[in-house]
C-alpha cells in the first residue's frame, strides 16, 4: 500500500496502466435527493448520483424498476435536492429503501419498502413554489424541476430523464453577498466515490471562465 494517497502525490509521468474489470463505474459524482409524487399523493425521496447539468437541464439516470422512475413517467414534477457532506448518514439511511411495493426483484439484496422516506431519513419536507413534491429543508441547494423527457437507456435497464429546472433555492450563507453566485469555497457537494462518501478538499484553482466574486456571506 502507498504511504500517501494517490491524489496527494506530485504530478508525475503516467505509469504503465493495467486493464481492470470493475463492477461499477461510480467515479465520483455529487449525490442528489429526488423528491417525487407517488400515485396516492404521498411523496417519495430517493438518493441518486447519476446526475449532471446541461445549462438549465439536469440529466438523471434512474433504475427503470424504481419508484422514482415510475413516478416521473406519470407525474413529472420533482425537486433535485443537493445535500452537503454532513448529510451523508441521512443519505445512507435511505440507501436500502424503495417507495415501490412490492419490492422489485431487480432491487439490491436487503432492499425494503418504506412509504415514509422523509421520516426514515430524519429529513424535513418544506413546500415547493412551482412543483408539488416538497423540498428537503436540510439541503442547502434545491432545484424545483419538471421531467420533460423520460426514455429508456440503450439496455432498457435504466431510464434517462431530462429535467428542466424551474426554480433554484439556496441557503444564503452559501452566496457571495448581494449576488446570485454560489461561492465555490463555501459550498461542497456530497460526492459518491466508488460507493464511499466524500466532501471536497481545498480549492486547487479555477476556470478562466469563472464569474464568481471571491467574498462569501459566510465570511461577513
Ligand atoms: C449515494 C447513492 C447513489 C445512488 N445513485 C443512483 C443512481 O444514480 N441511479 C439509480 O437508479 N439509483 C441510485 N441509487 C440507488 C437508489 O437510491 C435505490 O435504488 C433506491 O431504492 C431508489 O428508491 P426508489 O425505488 O424509491 O426510487 C443510489 C443510492 C445511493 C445511496
């Protein structure tokens, strides 16, 4: 085993790589909690990490058999809630749960039905402004959205959802004071990295395209 983690080593010439066959390709993406509406008017909450933004559209990859995919196929309103690193235990409490009853055979071993995911996670719902499912109060960033397209992936195992964001809510302590900019030094996503949870380390640098002023409300 290396004395220092790989990411802490100085930049170096590429080593001779080996070919591997990993069972998963979760190379480190932010966790989001999706709130959606069930057929009986109650609300489901599910963690997922196959999410990324294209302008105002967020693309989501969801297991076809899950309650979230089912809900979005029939009721397109959702909230994409972004937890910070401290919320990882609540996320993990949701991990073995599904809002689907009976539990589909394709679900991971140990998965069980839970009709009250907010309660099971210990998270609070707060009303949304333009969609029916509630926001997760503890999540510092919340995106109210509508699934405009839900279609199967190439294997038919997943659905790919294109959700158009309609309203963005942010904890004001994350913002550069007096602006709509989220301060990247104040915000950290919760990152799902090969099934382990991480926050971000210190800033390494920034893009030439950054438009963010440096001062955050948290520093005032
Ligand atoms: C951190 C984390 C990330 C996950 N990422 C995804 C994902 O990107 N896509 C997916 O379909 N399921 C993902 N899952 C699994 C779902 O949360 C799980 O299948 C859950 O049962 C879905 O709930 P539902 O059936 O009520 O929708 C993830 C779980 C965790 C804990």
